[in-house]
């Protein structure tokens, strides 16, 4: 029996008489084998990647039914080997992807923190505001027992929540004393400007939307849209509280710091502006000294 192409089995009925395969013939005769059945191992595309060889001490040892059985066995073996190889390739690809994702995440975090520092550099009074707000926001989210994905979303959004202030003139940001209505209106546009900057960045979280909503209030008194209640993303509600806590605890060009006690009182006063669950987490953190500022 001779193969017409590499994918067919080969049957040598008498090794002594058949000289078609000199290399295997010599090895078989040295070991006392007189019959050979060689079955190709093929991948799903039909390409051979190996050979499954059976030898017998007697001539014409393999009949038709036995050869069929051996062909099935070779096919099963080929399938098993290919499955193992595919799994190994898939595992290697997943490891490579995981490493690439880790590198991308690290790069994204570095870029995010750099953006926050660029924003802060325009205003000495808010230096460190993004980082401190992120610390508070993460503490609040963890105190609420939220999933790690939400905690990470809050952290990323906090680090860039004031990026829209890059569109606000520096003299307004650093102006001492009370802002005019027009100046305050310009300031209020920073959340919309921030959304415009961030909306096309492929974050794994709704960062642009959180930044857009972080000045909205539960009672609808916030800006830029006047959203209320559950219309506001949970992350934005957390960021709103963290932002207020940090801002009130720090000096600004138009006022001195009011202190953390007054900031917590503002959030937990029951005014209806802030999410009750976030306010409760704030109260718990403050009472236990774990506020982070």
C-alpha cells in the first residue's frame, strides 16, 4: 500500500522484501520487525506534523480492520496533540495579552497622573488637589464596599476631574476675592470642557461622563445639566463629595481653609445635595480617623 500524498497511511507487509523505505526498513530489521503500519498525524488543515508507527514481528501482520482501527487511533492522537498545542498557544497569547494590558494600564495611569499635575501646575492654590481628591474618593468607595472596578473608576476620574480648567484663564483660577457672575459662569464650564477632552480616550470606565457630572447634585441644584438622584453616576456622586471635602479643607485664593470638620458637616448635613450612602461613608471615615487628609 503506497500513499498518494503525505496524508495517507503507509503499510509495509514484508519489510525484507519491500525496499521502498530504506531508513525505517534497516531499523525495523535490526529489531526483528517484518511488518510496518505508519499513520500520519494531521492538523485540521490536513497537513502532516508527525507519524504514528506500529511494527510487528510477523509478515502481513495488519489486516484491513486493524488498519482502520489504527487510522482512527492516529486521528484521535493527532486531535489530542493539536488540542494541547492550541491550548499552549492560547495560554501564551493570553500571557502576552495580560503583560501588554498591564503595560498599557501602567502607561494610562502614568498619563492620567501627568495630566492631573499639568492642570495643578496652572494654579498653585490647587497643587495636589487631584491626588488628595483621589485618595478621599477611593477611601469613600472602599468604605461603601464597592467592587474594585468601581473603586478604580473613581480613582481615575478623580485624578483628571479638573482637566477642563485648562480652558479657564489662569487669572480667573488664581483671582483673590469673590468671582463675578461671568467669571463663575466660565469656571462652571470646566466640567463640560473636561468631558470634551476625555470623551474620545478609550478608558475601560466612563471617565468622561463622571468628570462631566461631578458638580451635579442629588437635589438637581448642580451643573452643567441639573441632573438629580439616580440620573447621576454613582462614581460622580462619590467624586462630588471627595471634591467638596478636599476643597473646603484647603486654602483658596478667595478664602482660607475651613477645615475638615466643617467640610464633613457640609456633606452630612442632610441638605439633599449629596448621596446619602456616600455621606454615611464620609461620616464613618471621619469618625474613625481614616479620611486620608
